[in-house]
């Protein structure tokens, strides 16, 4: 969930910056290929670029799926190891808090790091690779839509792809809340309380960004949220016995 917040915040900052130059590396390597891909997939549906965006979204999520499943597996393994390590970690943390000088704290901290290594537990969250990959994809999709006259001029369902749409914005926010809620159900009881605020933060940010963005962006997010619900179900079935 925290990764989603980082992704949305990064995206918001980047989308408020300058558009890429048409002869620049980012446009040539990502924006133009995305535009061509949307048009290519749309050609199978009587030139519907909305359906092209849907298929691009599914393709992106399928490419990310092995990485995301592997990240879930590592997270569950780490949670199991953390349960085993918790008594030793708690004891050393109490000793660190009660330490009288910096030298004693440093020695106890080194012992704590040894415990992390012993149980193969990382105190840092290293699952940022999907964020790094998704951010340029979202940026490329955004600029592919806004800088392509053919895509921007077309409508899909009830909305224009290049104009903000309140209904599509609310659908994306609702689906992200549902996805967050399902993710919340799979969390250990020990972490649910501290993660509860995240149930609302990501949908609110989705709605805020969508309010100022082409309707194609919440369309992308809506399809992605549906796919992530499937992904969470699949990962739970595959790794539910890992502790």
C-alpha cells in the first residue's frame, strides 16, 4: 500500500512538470511506442483507442505480474521470519531504549543487525522496483494520449479520452478503495491497525489526480485495479501456506 502512495505522489509531481520534447529520448523511446501500441490494439476494435488503452493496461500488468508475485512471496517469507525473530528483536530494542550511553547503544544496535541477518529479515522495505517501472509507464501513457490528436479526439463509452470525467474519476477511486480493502484483509492482524489509514489515502489521491487528468488515466487505473484484485487473489492462493 505504501508503494502505491509513493507511486501516486511521484506521478503527481512529474505530471505537473514540462511535457517531453517530441525529438527527445523519453518521447521517442516510450511516448511514441505507447501511442502506436494504443492505435494498434484499437485497430482490432474498429479503431477504438479506449479499448486500445484497456489492452495496453492488461499487457503492462501481465508483464509486471511475475515480479509482483515474487515480491508478495518474499514479503510473506519475511513476515514468517519476523515472527520467529520478534522475541530477540523486542529484547534488544528494549535494551537499546534503556541504554545509558551512545557506546552501549551502538553495541546493542550491532547485535540487533546480527539478529536481522540471522533470520534473513530486512528492516527496510526494498519493494520499490515496481514503482520505478510503473511511473514512466504512466507518464508515457499520459503524454501519448494528450499529444496524439487522433487519440485525444476520440470518445470511449460516455467520455472523451482527453478530457477529465467525474464519473470515471469516481469509478477509479472506488475500485482502488476496493482493491485496498481486499489487500487489507490479507494483512497480518499485527499490521492492520497501522495500515488502516492507507485504505483511504490511495483512493483520495487517485481521485485528486484524475480530477485534473484526461479520463484515459482513470480508465487505465480502473482496469489496473481490477487486475490487481485478481493478482491479490492469485498470490493468496499460491502463498497462503508460507509463514
